[in-house]
C-alpha cells in the first residue's frame, strides 16, 4: 500500500480484504510459534530502520514533537520483540494435561488436555493520541498477530499518511518473513470499519478512543448474528487521592508532580490524572493556583481541540466549579494548561457532572474537610484505568481506600503517577466500564495476548492427533500443567 493511498475503502475492495484475512488467519494460526516470533522481530527491525521516514511524517499529522514520537516508536518495536520472546517461551498457551484416572474422587476421569488457540481474524481500530503504540503496529495488532490471528486495521483519521506508511513497511517485513498474504491489512473510513466489524468472518474487535465511539462499536459487535468479543478502551478520569499526612509531609512535591503529570503530552494521555483530592486545610490548592505552568502545546488535531474546549466550557459552567489560578488562555489554539477547583462534597452531590474526562491539558482539584470523604468519593467512582493514592505508611485510611479503589480501577498506584504505561509482563491497562468494555482483559503487557485466544479441550485423542503443546513428549518444550502440577 502506498503512503498516499488513504481514500475511504470501497465495498468491493473491502470484500477482497476480508476474504484474504480469513485465509491468512487459517494459515497463520497453524504456523509454529517460532515463525510468528520471527515475523514480529522482522516487523520491529523494519520499523526501526524506517524511523527517519516515519517520525517526521507522524509529526506533520499529529503536532507531536520528535522526541515523543521517537520514544513511542521505540516502545512499539520493543513490544513486538517482547511478544516474540513470549512466543519462544510458550507459557502463554496455558497447556494443561489431565491423564486418565479411574480413581479420581469424582468418578473415573478421562484423558483431557486443554490449550489456548487463536480466535481468527481481528478488526483493530487505531487510536488518535498514540500514532505508533496504539495504531497500525501497536499493542492490539502485536498481541493479535502473536496469538496467531490476522488483523484488519481501521486507520484513524488523525494520521492516515503515517498509517499507510507503517502498514506498507510492516506488510513488507511480514512478507519477507514468510507470513501469509493478507495477514495485516488497512482499511480507511468509518463505514469500512463498521462493515469490517460486522463481517461474519471476523472473530474479535479492539478499540482505543472515546466513550461514545467505543460504545457504538461495542453495541455493533454484540448486535451481530454471531456476537464477538469487543475489547474497547474508552475513557478514564484517573483520580488521585492525597491523604492528610502526605499533604503535610510533601504537599509541595505532590503538587509539582501533579502539574507535570496532567500536562504531559498536552493532557492527551488516557492515564492523565484528571482529578486531585487534597485536604482543604493544606496549602496545596494555593500552590497549584500560583505554580508556573508549561507553555501551551498544540493538540493532536482540530477535532481534539474543539472537543477539549467544549468539555472545559461545560465543566466551568457547573455551579460548584471555580477557575484556579491564571487560565485566561485555556481556550486558545494551542490551549494553555489550566485548573479548576471544587469540593469533595460537590463531587459526591453530582458525580456524573463532575467526575468526567476532559481530554486535554486541564484537571479538577477537589478539597475535602475529612478523610472519610476520600472513601465516599472512591465509592461513587465508575470504572477507571487507574487510581492513585499519595499517602504515608502510617495512614489508617489506606487499607480501606486501596480496597475500594481496587474494585473500581485496573491499576492502583501508591506514591507514583499514572501517566506512563510500561510494557511489562504484569501490566494491567484496563478496568470496569466505562474505562473498558472488557474488565477482565488488558490492552498493554504480555497478558493482552489472551484476548485473542480461546481454550480448546481435547478428550481421549491419540498422541498423533493432539496439538504439539499437549503431547506427553512435549516436542515444543513449553510449560505444561500435568495432573495439576506445573512441570
């Protein structure tokens, strides 16, 4: 695909793409994991080698600085190589072998063997705010390809030329690595994305974006004659709770770091801390009002800018919200970082109106008079990607606050900041709705591969008909749980 081929995908072309992705899924899912690992490494090498072409192109379309884009590209290729290592190790298959046991306490047990196998073709909807890491070769694509699935990626309108270029480079690398034709393909335009998701050959969808957009696609995926899993990352306020002891010991440092965190990337991270709860009798509100703020930075595009202005205007019109500090340029293009203020009592009185995401360089500071209000606010939260506590080890409230936040968020942080989602084995980037549509999954980290796998049990089959991972001689050398014990 040429880097200039970004017109909406017509119906006839989409049918060709969907037929090819179904055939590719059949072939790719049967390939050894070692082949898939080699292909991921080839993609990573090709993208690293094209950095001088890709980073300037990304900058032109997203207004993001070269240093940020270079780091994001590095994250993307690191992720591809990390998943290749996971494929080499084989534990992701969760191979389980229960040998026949006539003396099993619940009656004679047959020989049953269980392993995870690829779902089939996946449709991925790219994000606007991460043109590399959550786009053509990003986490959803990487984990689906690693699982043995083919991918049809719906390009985000915010960076179509970059997406076409990444798609061309990635497809060429996959082809050179011997992957089947049509394994990774792009479609352009809203209608093509919807039609692809509805195609009966597709077995799962993945999305990163807004709550309205993600919910519409989630409903679409469930409206099919054959409903399919839809893994949508939608929205999150990522609240931060500061205990009285923490405010007393290091309130100035917390305020300064909060300022850096919510303005990072011009406030366009899904993990931006959007609400900060502080003691009313501390000096933190005044410090935040008086603190120097980073220079204005362009938002990703005009649509993001207009959405930010609309959300911030609506928040400022709330009867219990005041402007905090100098915010005269908050609606400019580019917008200056700004803060608003309210109380914990107001948050509790109108959580739907105040505990809401405002995508861009702004945040809401809520003051509380009693620490019990922290527990009350935690209890009324809806689903979040992250929730953060800045506290001291002696805080009596901490255990209960952690318990409440763990029920509402996918990741709970202690004396750290949520901006920055490291690609690791234990990472959890998900949470209850509306943070995501699938609270049992993650879109970052090696565990994300499980979204595109399904368990299959084989009962009583002879060895030569079993998948290699389930054979007693274990020719792949993968971890196996045999009769309940990890071998």
